[in-house]
């Protein structure tokens, strides 16, 4: 499936950026504009997110194939492929399965491991929110508060809410995302290795990339480097953009 793409910049080497769960290419707008000084940047909306079509399944092999097809359709490969969280796992699998389209790989706060199931409560709260008479975002914020107690996280999730003349509705395909969360939290049984340059950037306040993950990472990505952004949590590029770009930019061609 060919994905929706927002592009930034007219010249330079190609960089593809990919969002995490409940995100969209718009999450990368500020970083992409900064990178566009030296690169052609393409922000993808992964399946069932953003403006991508709603489809019935959502596995990492499917998402990696979407990315490969979209890069091929742009005619810009091979690219520097950058992905955060779910987008990072998608980027890793794309590099492993379709190395010809990936010139180098950047994984932001994710590892090729299975994590404990998470975010089901978020997906359920969004899916079951009563949007029938909603006229203001704050009304939905109040409905999410029990399941999503952190105001910043609710604000992030509410970026997915459309409010217009037709009423209120969610942009992502929430039923399919909710059903796919075990697979999204996991990691497929995949063999092989990617021999291109690889950079893992992770937040010092996050536990998504741990020391005991490094042997697994090195088995898949033998030419790996690491960069920590000490004051960042999981959303590294949103929380500490300057520090994130300081780690990322020297790695890009």
C-alpha cells in the first residue's frame, strides 16, 4: 500500500521519517523543516494513522512493505530511514527485509524486542468516547482523563480528533489499531541482518532501549552506533529537539 507523504526541502540527500503509535507525519513537521536545510525530507503516515487508508490488518511485515512500496514510488531511494517507536520497529524491519531501499537506518527509542503490552487502555478510551454531541476538544479530554491521567499524553492523543462541520471523529482506525496492539508491542520472528550504517538514538529517561538489548541489536545491525539524549523520555524528538538533531544530523549523509 502506498502511504501518504508530506515532503520538505528541494535538494540534498533523501531522508524518510516515520511516527510512532497514535502519531502521524505531522509529528515530525518541526524536525523535518530543520532537516530540510540540507536534505529532502519525506514524512510518511503509516497505515491506519494520519491520512492513510483504513485497512483491516496492521502487522510489521505489512508496514515494512508499505514503506518499501512508497519509497519505490517516490523514486528517491535508497534513503536514510528514520523511525520513532512503532515507526522505529517498522524502519528496522524495512532495513532487514528490503535493504536496497535503505542507505542508512536511524531508530529512535525502540529496540527489536517484544515489550509488555501497553496502550490498550488508551485505544479503548479513545474508541469508546462518546463523540455524538461533542463540540469542543475539552469535552473529549475530560472523557479520556481516567484512562489517560497525564495531560500531555491526552493532548498528544487529541491531535487525532477531527472537529468540523460534520461533528467529531477520530482520524486513526482505532478498532484495527486496538486489535493489533499485541503485535505492535511485539517483534516479528525475523532472521537476517542489515549491514548498513545504523544509529540508535534513545532518551536517557526512557527504558525502551536497555543495555541488555544491545546483543540482540548488534546481531541484526552489526554496524550500530548509539546516542543518548539524557534529558529526554520516549518522545525524544518532541521533548528535546535540539539535542535530538545534534545526535542525528552528523550521521546523515
